[in-house]
C-alpha cells in the first residue's frame, strides 16, 4: 500500500476526524472560577481590590462587616498570587462575594498585577453582566500631594455622571490605572453603567480615605454607616507611622559609622 493509495488516504482522513472530535470535546481553561449564589437582578455590584491606600478593600470590608452582608461566594484564578489572609487561624478566601438585598460586593485581599488585569476584569464583568446590573461601582485610591481626603468620581457615560456629580469631584482629565480601570473599561464596552470612586490617599493603608468613600456610598445607597470607628483606626495608624518615622530618623542620626568602610553583599 503506497502513501497515495485510497486505503492510506482513508486511514489518514479517519485519524484526522478522530483528532478533530477529541479537540472539540476539550474545554478551554478558565481564567476565573466563580463559585457563588446568583446575584440579584438589576442590582448594584460594588468592587474593591487592593491598590493605593487599600481604599477599596478597607471600605467594602468595613461595609459588609458592619451591615452584616452574607458571604455568598468566592473567586479563584490561576492568575492570582499564592497568598491567603488569615483571621484568628482561619483562612479567608482571597476574593469574596457578599450580598444583602439588592447590593452585592466583591472584596479582594490580593493585588492584581497589571499584566493580568484584562483577563480578570473581562471574566468577572462577563459573569456580572448575566444579572443585568443597574450599575457597577469600583473603589480605588488616588495619590495626590494634598492633605485632604477628597473623593473623585468617574463614570462610563455622560448619562451616569449625574449619579455621582453632587457627591464627588469629577476628574476633568487624567488617567486611571490598575484593575479599577480595566473594570470600568469592560463596563463601557459592554454597555453597563460603570462608576468609579477614587479616594485621595497616601501610599499606605488609609482608613481615613476609605471613610471618605463610605460617606459617598451612604449617599448613593442610603446605607447609614457610621465611619467614626474607621477614623479612630486612622488615628492609630497615623500615630504608629509617625512613631516609626521618628525612630528611623533617630537611628539615621545616631549612625556615625563610616559608610565607605561597609562591605555590600547581594
């Protein structure tokens, strides 16, 4: 039997058909695995991921704890860093989904690297879009050189601006980076109303900035949350950071050893 004989051709064709069927049965590897109860139809979905000042994570975790939201699910991904937070010896899901009435909240403890922001936001908004949310709101931090704790607002469409313009300062021009920008971009592409709250912060955990964004959430969703405990926590953090800065300064001033004699390793 030669290579170009009818029997050989039939055998090759049959083998190719079998391979094609096998490939057709293979499912693509998922970027994101979401295990959750169904979210409310036409509800609001709030998202907070670690970023500058941990503004979004602190604000939404405080909200779900104080208002006793129910944890209804979690999100995992092959892209997530191998990191899990513990509380009193119990491992927390790195990304948790909470719900109460018509509000759902996605709260993350892990940072999302810029190179995977598209994959994460695309899969997450695709899942959220199935519930036809009335709006998606993401909270992040924005570092400025001002001591105030203002909250800046952005929206995906001109029609959505009136929702936030009385409670935030609208950014006239500029750019947003990180997972918050990817989430808002996905919302805009899919025609979902997207809102962003950017709390003015420093590059350190900032409960005071989170409290400022919660005040906006109070007005948008009539939450009635008391932010005083967060303010007290902010004072404690600021005092600790101030004490640490003094100790570092004193250590630097007392170090009189000649730096030129030091041997560097690494």
